[in-house]
């Protein structure tokens, strides 16, 4: 499943360091907001979890394996994530516009 993910400026998220082009897997039980790899099907929802500032990192990702979906937005928790490619802030805004989202949202 294609999705979008925000990261801190140093490619970390919740204490885990990521790299573009790599795949990460977990065998731990999945729990939204607690365990597993999280990303959003709608790019605009990333701003609910990371501020819409240009120094954060943004990526297109591929989620696979076992998945749980949130009920209040497009967040997905998966047992496997591949960081497909980095998106510039402007590219992320273009994806949001293509998906019909609001570019000005700070979530």
C-alpha cells in the first residue's frame, strides 16, 4: 500500500532511524500509535503527527504485511515499511493538492 510518512530532520521517528531505500519489519504485535510502522494514505494527515515545517523530512513509503487502520484519519500501522523516496516539502504539497487536501493545514 502506498502511503506517506513524516520524520524528524535526521530521519528519525519515535527513536528509530530510517534510510531511503530500506525496508524495516517487526514481529511485535501491532497497536496504533504504540507499535508497528505508521504512515498515512492521505499525505495531508501527516501534518497531524509532524508540523508542516520545511526542515522535517517527508517520504513516500510502501506498507506491507499485517496492517491496522485508524478510524479518525488515514493513518495505517503495518508490520513492514519500505522508505521508497524522499519528497521535498513542495512535492508533499503537490501530493496533497492531487489528493484534494488542504495545503495550509497544520493539523
